[in-house]
C-alpha cells in the first residue's frame, strides 16, 4: 500500500489458485481463484474463478466463472459461466451461460438464459431463453412504477387523513 492507502498496480497481473481481496492491474488474468474486487485498465480474463465485482476498461472474458457485477468498457464474453449484472459499452455474448440482467448495445445468447436484456440488438440463438427483452422490460418498469406511485399516493392520503383527525382544534380549522 502507498501513502494514500492504494494497492500497488501492475501492468499485467496473473493470479492462479488463490483467494484474493483486491486486484488492480493493467491487464488481469485470474485462474482458479476467488476475488472480491478485480479492476483492470485493459482487459480482464477469469478462468474457473469467482468474483464479486470485475471492473474492466477493455474486453472481458469469463470461462467457467461466476461474478455478481461485471461492468466493462469493452466487449464481454461469458462461456459456461454466469453473472448477476453484465453491463458493457461493447457487445455481450453468452455461450452456455447466462445472467440476470444484461445491458449493452448488442447482446447475443447461445444455449443460455438471461432474465432482463436492455440493448438495441438482441440475438437469441437456439436453446436459449430471454425472459424480458427491451420492450417487455420497459412495460414491466412502467407498470411497476405506476403501481408503486398509486400505492404511495393512497397510503400518503390515508396517513394525512389520520394525522389531521388527531390534531387539536385550531382556530382556522372548523
């Protein structure tokens, strides 16, 4: 750690068979390991690994791996793995894998499944499943928002009515 409390950063880091708290690198290659946070200025590769967050400034590849959140500025390719949140500035592709939410300009799913896809181009291959595409996700969000707004308005009206009934008599209130 330096005087600011930052972990040292290398141009390329390769980790094999380890339990890691945080990796900061130019390019990160993690194999058969588990990490809490992996950040890379360039590309990142996970092979038979798990990560809570994998943040990458370049292309990201996950093979036989799992992650909770994968935001990347490049393309994201997941093969026989999964993620809860896959967010990419480039394209996202799944081969025999999937995620809960995928956000990218282009998403391709082959032999896998994705819960919600938000993207301009969604390609669902054979033996694949996407529960909510962009339009269905928009409709679900609008319906959920309208329902919650109505519930909040009704409960606020009920609470205001109860509060006004319990107030002492005021001169301007008859």
